[in-house]
C-alpha cells in the first residue's frame, strides 16, 4: 500500500521509518541536527508548497534513507498509514 505525502509524491508504506510533527519535534536539538545533516547530504525532498507540518523518514530496499518534508500533518499521514491495517490491505 502507498501513502500520499503531498504534491503527487507517494511512498510505499513499508518504507516509512517514522512520521514526525515538524513543530514539536524540532524543539529537540538532536532533531534539528538530524535535519541539517540530512539537508547537507542531499536526502531531503520538499513535497510542500505551503508551510511544512511534518517530516517523514523513509528507507528503500537498498537501505538508503530519504527525508520528505510535507504540508500534511503527521496525524493525517499516520491515519493514512494505519488505514492499510484497518482495510486489511497490509501484506
């Protein structure tokens, strides 16, 4: 099952490591350091045309990490991810 992150970007639900609220999680300095390093490494993709509300950490089959910045809230993205369980679509 795929999760829509915004602006036409979808990721496989299995590749999602974590979904984080950008406002509450960036209060912690370790999160800011992580996001700065990810940006410098070129693994951040902004899929938001508006004020970002969340960031999603993913890993693909080759264990390469990617961070997506999204305008969709972390609670909505989590519900979309959980929907695969509710509908029995998760394999």
